[in-house]
């Protein structure tokens, strides 16, 4: 991890950033299911941060080192000591070695910083990269690969007139934290408004929304549809045809875009009317032997009856003495309060996320993959006064492109979003949090413990 400068656009001077291996996104780590990877993450960051630290946030008080960092591989099923616990940050000059067993299905994971109270700044500075796991089942599918498989990390940024990164601040110099960061420019694999020369054929586009808080609504300028074949934790059961894709921070979408009917044209991938990048499709015809099978993978639905426990967990706001919202909380609890979520290893639970705020929150659990059961409106006033849930609508099933294995779920405003999770892999201390990084840094994150299951007699 180190500071570097790079040109984000032909017409801009070099921009200061922080990155893994001196680039952003960092080097893509690629491995196979069951093939472990060991990484020594060396902190060579400067002592001083170049983005505005808010001293009121957890672990940010005066004297706390500013160049602290800790890496988390988002979506990895790995032991707690390698998971990047937010308090386990270390300072410039130190390094830490982690091991990822990768005993999980093919999926595009990503790694990013997770240091307590400054995750949003470190990630915004550029500390993120991709971590791709492959497996035989996926390989047998004859999907586009090699130069026809394009990973796209998109994230929004603000710039100063001198071309340097700008991070928004509040009106209070002593409390610069803001509850969201909406950039007016989009970086695609670390570049502004790039183009890619493509052939008139199918491409596999593997998209990550690496933004701090922006939700994208992506579509192609020629109005052509595309197919989504995978979500956060790997392939869907079947492809889903889409004319637009909504993707929240930290979500991944595995897409097939077929440019065969767009030969000789330029197709813009846009967020609403805002261009993100351009595909320049070459003329003529090319041979394309790849296929998108109607059945991609079997995704067994986890039956609700297998859940040993249901937890009702609120997503709420906390307020200052004037009643202004100053941050978000999970279940009304701050980070340092005792652990309340403690599932037993190899047990299944339903988590009902009760969102009493006006925002949609992308909720992420470390270690596990899960399925979305449903979303439902509820009686807000009754819940606020009695903590009882009375549903006001029928359950809405997840969108078809959310119906696979997930590790982030969009919990919509004033809805109960239910997920079903089997806690597999390792016992120990992990975290769950909102992946709006501004929220995460201001207490919308909680530790959770996976308890060892009952010892078996030999
Ligand atoms: Cu993307 Cu706690 O992580
Ligand atoms: Cu949030």
C-alpha cells in the first residue's frame, strides 16, 4: 500500500492516490476454488492522510496514526485472523500476512481497506482491487474468456480544479463527516471516460460498484439489452435479461453483453444520462463460439424451515441534541457495545433488516454468502412505539438478478428485508455493516461472533 500519482484522463495532470502495488485498482488476484493464496500486505503509506479525517469518529481521536490500514477481502470465506478486522489496523512500516483458503464457488470478490473510522477515505483514495476465484463448473460453460472477459471497477469521484481528488466535508470544520459522498465523475478501472475497442461478439463484463455510497442505474446508449449471469457470490441459476442494471456499493454483476448487432458503432455505458465509458465496436463479422447456457448452476434455495433463529435488526439513525441526524446505527447499538449477534457455526438464521430510515442501505456480512427471502412494507409508527412488526404489503420476492448467492443486500427504506444465512466456515469474530462507507465509518457497523458448534463425541 503506497501513495502514487497517475493520470486519470489525458487532459488532467497526475492525481495523487493511495493504492495496492502503487496502482488503483490494485493488481487483480486470480485463483481457483480450493487453491489457497497467502498475501503479505505491506503498509508503505505516508504518515499523513491527504483526505479530511473526522476526529469524532471511532478510532480517529487526535494522536491516532493517519496512515493506518487493514485489508479485507470482501466475500472471502476465510479465518477471522485473515479477515481484516477494522481494529486490527497497522501503521506505515508494518506488514501483515493473511491466508485465504478460497474454499468457495467461483466468484468475483474484491479487496479494500477496512481501517476503523477511515475506511471511506482509504478506499476513496484508491485502496481497492479485484480477487477472482474460478472453478471447474464455471470453466465448463464456454463463457467468453481471456480478452473477451473484462473486469470493470466503477466508482464515483469529485475533483478539484487542479485535478486532485476532492472529498466532501460538512459545514463544521471540527466535524467534517458527511453521510454520503456523491461524485460527479466516474472512474472506470482508474480512468475517467475511457473507451474500449471491442469486436462485434459477446463479452463477459464483470462489474464491481466500488463507490463509497452511489447506486448506479446502468444502461447502454443503443438501448440494447444484456444478460446478467452472476451476482456477488457467483453464477445465478439462469441468465436474466436486463435493459438496465441497478447496482449498489460493493455489489458485483457478471454480465454478458453481445455487440454483434452493433458492429461499426459506438455504444456508451451510462448512468442515466451520464456517460461512464464507451465501447467502440469494430466493423464486420467475427466468429463467436461462446455460449450462454440457459442453466448456469444449481442454486438450492435455503428453506426457511432450516433456520434455527430469526433476528430482528433495525437500521436506524442517531441524532444530536438538536435532533439532527448525525449517523446511522444497527439495532441502536454502537460499535464498542457488547456483541449481540452470535450465530452458531453451521447453523442457519434469518435476519430481518428493519429499515426505519429514508435511505436504502447496502448491508454486508463478512464470512458468509446468503439468499434474499423477501422485502415487505411495515407499519413504521407501530414499530417505533412498540417494536412490533405489522406488515402492510405482501412479500416481494428478490429481483431475478438478486436470486443467487449474495453478500450484499439492498435494504430499502421503510421495508423489512429478510435474508437467510448459513454460518459456515470458521468460528470467531467478524463484522456486519452498511456498505455505504460514510455510514460504516460512523457506527453503522457491528462486530458479530460465530460460536463454535457443540463438540461432537468421537
Ligand atoms: Cu466490502 Cu466489510 O466490506
Ligand atoms: Cu447505510
